[in-house]
C-alpha cells in the first residue's frame, strides 16, 4: 500500500475533468493509496480542509502559509497557527519555507523568514513536524532550522530538488526527503542520482497534485493515484522492488507524522 505524503485535494477537485472529491479519493484507493496528506498553503483553506479530513478517514491535513503567500508586514502569529492546529486531523505545520525564485524584494524575503520561524515555534510547542518548501533558498532554510532547533520536531523537505549534500544536511537536521513526479522526468538526472543514495528509511513519496504529474502524464493534471509512478521510478532507480519502496515510504510517513496505520 502507498501513501501520498503531499497533495492538494481541494485544488485537484477544482480542475476540469477530475470529477468530485469522492471520485479523486476513490481512484487513489483503487490504486492502493491508503492515506493522503492534504497540505494547506493558505489559511483561508483551513475550514474546507478540516471538512475533507472529517469526512474521509484516509485523509490528514496540515496548517500553514506557503512562502509565496506570505504578506509583507502581515505574518501569521504563532498563536493563530496553534489555534488552527487544535484538531486531531492536523498532523503537521506547513507548507512553510522559503521561496526566493519570485521574491527578490528584501522586505518580502524577511517576511518569509519570519513566517518560517513562527511555523517552527508553533511546531515545537505541540510537537508536530514541519513541511518545508525550498526554492533557491536551501542555505537560509537550513540556517534557520539550525538556529531555532527545529530538529526537536523534524519534518520533510517536500518535493525535494536539491543536491545530495543538501539532502544529507536535511537528514542531519531530522528531516525526511520527499520525491515527487519530478524524479520521473527524463531531464532530472541529478535528482535521480540523489534518489539512489538517500537512505530508504528517510524517503517519502508525493504527488504535489494537481501539479507536477509524473511520466507518462507530464503536463496533465496530477492526482494522488499517480503516486504509484513515483514509487515505480524509485524502485527502478534503486534496483529495489516496488513492494519494498511502497512499504518503506508508507512506514516512514506514519512514523514521521505520528499516525497509527488504519
């Protein structure tokens, strides 16, 4: 059985041709996906995500503000994050992190960094892991994780696209490495090499759906049922069995997010 450790079910359901939320989850279950973590990127989603999780036992959720959605001078408070996380279906804080690809303004960058620190502080307060988004920002992220002792809670480097050294540094900080459909792309040779060398007990798999559909669906709308293609690619790259990758990555997920397997 598989786990999709990072998806956006509400966004998938809004895409043309994907059917209802029930349809999307049913397709995932038919493709051996036993659990999905529906990740928050905007606090306006929290009520809707909570309803999804309440109505579907195979779905957990997070609370967080995506770095590109952080507003300069209006960073979410630790107390607000903690209040929203007061729900047994909330298993993590994020996705948070730093994204410098579109943010070159110094004030925006400082707000992203402040937001990340607030997520870390909230995570440490109630001992829930972090979901980290990193784009053109690994050094600053690791520096903040170290300074704030985020190792107390750990977490996952979501949709990892960094180098092997960057992966090792994350692991040293208590984080897992999550591979998405990007690892199936023909031009992802460096990332594929990284995926061969990360310890199996530190790997998660995800779709980040509706984005980043794996081969052979690249360019189309992604969905949780496609996580099996990530598992298949990792099995091929690591010269391991599909069953081994599925079993290990699922066990890693339940361990990190402190969930009992249904």
